[in-house]
C-alpha cells in the first residue's frame, strides 16, 4: 500500500501577481524537499496555470510507503520550515490522503 497525499491551497493575497509569485515559491519550496525528507517516495508541487479566478493557487501530490511515513514527513524539520512559510501566505487548505 502506498499513501498519496494531495493538498491544495488558496492563497490570501488579493493581488493576482503577488499570489502567483507566492504560489510559485510554495511549489519551489515543496519540490526542494525531494531527497531531503527520506520518507518521500515522490513529490510534485505546482502553481495553478489556468483559470486563476476559479481554481485554487497551488497543489502538492506526494507519495509515502504508509501512514507512518506520512506522519514522519509532517514533523520533519525541513517540512515544518516549508509549512511555516505556507501558513504565512495561505487563506485555505484542503487535503485528501488515499491508498494507491
């Protein structure tokens, strides 16, 4: 069993260009966790590129061996640092974890 962790964020800024820059930075920081957090089997994060008035701003898709690996990722210092930045710019978060 592999656990796929999917998270999408709506950023707080009312300025579209600021929101786009922040979304790109969120994606950059998340993707930089590859090779740093050992529990990550794969990670892909990206800023929204279409329909900015309707879509949320940035999404993460990450795979883990199991729920314990996901939990270890959540408390890894490198992830906690990225999460702190995300919390500083986010207005809303939705997540789904499912087995693949």
